[in-house]
């Protein structure tokens, strides 16, 4: 049951952009705070369109993420320690 909830939550975060943009590493400086703020910063800093299908997910608290990485890796780091994957 818990695994199903995690899978459903992960499906609620959508990355929509050309594949090459999702695989390109960028220098990122994402603040700790709400998932909505961090995802917005990730989108602005990478040019990758990222959306939350469930607005309630945006209230989850996530850690700061800094360094050079792909958008997918940054999203993984933001979600580390949450029930979202």
C-alpha cells in the first residue's frame, strides 16, 4: 500500500521538455523550503518545464540542492527523505 502511494506521488510530478534538456547538467542553486518553490527554481534554472499535478504536494518541505547535475538528478535529491520518489 505504501509503495503504491509513493508511485502515485511520483507520477504527480511531471517533467515536460526535450529529452536533451532533461539530460543536460546545469549549475543549480535550489533553496530549501516548499517543493513548489524548489520545483519552480529548478524549472527556471534549467529551462525544463516541471509541474505538480497535485497542488498539495507543493507544500512538502524539501532540502536545498546545490551543484552541477541534470534536472532529473536534482529532482531525485529534492525528493530524498520524503515518501515521494
